[in-house]
């Protein structure tokens, strides 16, 4: 047995020495080297064939034919994504032709409307205070309880005359105006404050009058710059409507600048007045209680010396010539139906009043 083992060991040693001279034995396992050798022999299995042989800095620019082919493909894809022609698109009507016209103009909040204005992009602080505090307080303070089933008294005050129906043209016509002149004589009737009729700020108009603007254009330039600075909007130039020989004013002369703010801009301006500008005026008594136009709109004036309290002018006061800075008149338009309701709203916003109210 020992001799058989020695012969087997000797045979193995001889076989190892002659290993490079004999062929490889078949093996069921495939190695990575085998796959790499086959990939070299077979060009179809080249996984790196899509890579460029040169770098970006050394590669040539594409020819014009390739560029045109790429651009045509882009144009074709964009043409497929484009909306249909104009005859299939909706275009809002240019003019409003009445409530009975079959084609109605969309609301201003609709993006397809011609007068659509995107926004609002900010919420004024004073508007938030009005919605959360002032409006509920006004509704609570002016609440008038009437038991259910109460018939309101029949009042003829402010009622318009009706047509007698003697002519077929009287049908579906609005009520007749008051006697003795236009409808302005009747005025706006005061309505009680309800949940859907709470007074609020509708617009703010800033008017600056420069009497010397017709003789010296610098007065007009400074007035426009001041109004634009305190309002943040581009003002319009106002002109004289009538001749005044005693004052040396002619019709058509430039008289100043005017701008009207609405929405959030109006609330921002009123907030700036109440918080920053008016508290700095030590000798300002407030708004006269008798002011108003019987329709809930109030107005007050700002002297030329008070214009420097606006933060936009105070920050860069040296830019404005002191003797050319004019004053301004501020008109606050509200949705109130009487001066009493307008004063109530302005007092809630922080405006003081003095004197005795006549109405």
C-alpha cells in the first residue's frame, strides 16, 4: 500500500511540472476573463461603443446639416404641442353690449378677461385688522333689533315717481327722476349697516395743486415727484377747466398732479397716514367733523410743511427743493351711504375728529 501511495504522489508531481504543455480541462464555471475575451472577439457586445473617442474640447463642432435636422425636429414637436388656430380659441368680447346680449364679458377675476390684473400678492395689515376687528365691531355697534314679522314703516322719503303707463314706451322703464332738476338733488339715502353693507374704504385720491406750474415747470415736476413718492403710483397731470382772470389762470394750463389708489394700495396709504405721518404733526387738530359730501366720502388737507413727515420724502428730503414742495388734498372714498357712517369708519381706523357734526 505504501508503494502505491508513493507512485500516485510521483505521478502528481510530474503532472504539475507538465501543466503548461497540456490543454486546459473543461470547467462548468465561466469566469470574467472568459467573458472579456469573448467581448474582444465579438464587436457586437461592445458596451463602450457609444462613448466618444475624443474629449469635448477636442471634438469638432456639429455640421450645419445636423443642426438643421435638430431644429426641424424641435419645431415639429412644438407644433404638435401648440393650441389650435385662432378660430378655435376663445376671445372675450371687446365691448360690453348689455346684460341681454348672448355673449357676455368675463369677470375681471377671470384670466381670459381683457381687464384681468394678477394679484393680490400681499395682504395689507390695515385690511386684515378691518376684516378681523373693525367690521365686526361696526356691525355690533350699529345693530338694530327688529322682532320677526315686524312690518317696516311705509316712508315716501326718497321714492321716485313711477310712469303712468299711458304710453307703450313706459313699460320696463326705470323710475322717473325727482322734480326740479337731475337725480343729484335726491342724493344717496342712508341705509342701515347690515352684514352685507358694512362701510369700507373704496379708493383714496391724492391731489396736489401747484398754482405756479403754468409759469414755471419746476413746480409741476416737484409736485409730480412728491405725489409719486408718497403714493407709489404714476400720477396724472391736472389742467385748469375755467378761466379766472383775477388769478391769472387760463383754461388748459397745467395745475398739478393727481393719483387714485384702490384696493390694497389704498389701505397701505391709509395705514401709513395713521401710523407714521399724522402722529408726527403736533399742531394737527384732526379732521373737521362737518366735512363730507353727504355720501360717506371725507377729505382733508396736508400743508407743504407736513409733507416732509412721509417716510419716502423724509428719507431723501434733500432731493426736493423746500420752497417748491406743495401740499396735497386727500380724499377718502368709502362705501358708506352717509357722512355719519363715514366718520364712524374713519374713527375706527384711527382718524381723530374735532368740532360739531352738522349731519
